[in-house]
């Protein structure tokens, strides 16, 4: 599990965490500036609820995520070039 109170930089642009242990994406994570999300081999069941501001997101890799049941609404990810 994640350490309680763990915070991420507000303007984080690249996030790579292989084998992420949690079942849901951290709520304290700001996705507004994110360009690349790489979370291969994770235990996620769900990423997040609703539509988030993902206008900078270009690449998302969730490969080898056997527990992931559905993807969130990516309609605001207008610059998304690669979804794996």
C-alpha cells in the first residue's frame, strides 16, 4: 500500500511506477500537467471516476494490468497519441 499522506508534485509531467501496489489510482495525484502515465504490471482495478483535465496527456501504458476492469472517460485527452 501507499504510505498514508503521500503527496505528488502538483505539476508532475511524467509518472512511471511499475508494479503499482494499490487497487485505485491515488486521489492526491494531479493529472492536469501529466504528459506520460506508465503503470505496467500494476494491481489497479480502477483508475478514477468521471472526466479529468487530461489535455497534456500523450502516452498511457497500462499493459499487463490483469485486474483493470474499465478505463475512465478519456474524452478530455485530446492529445493522446498512444494507449497501451
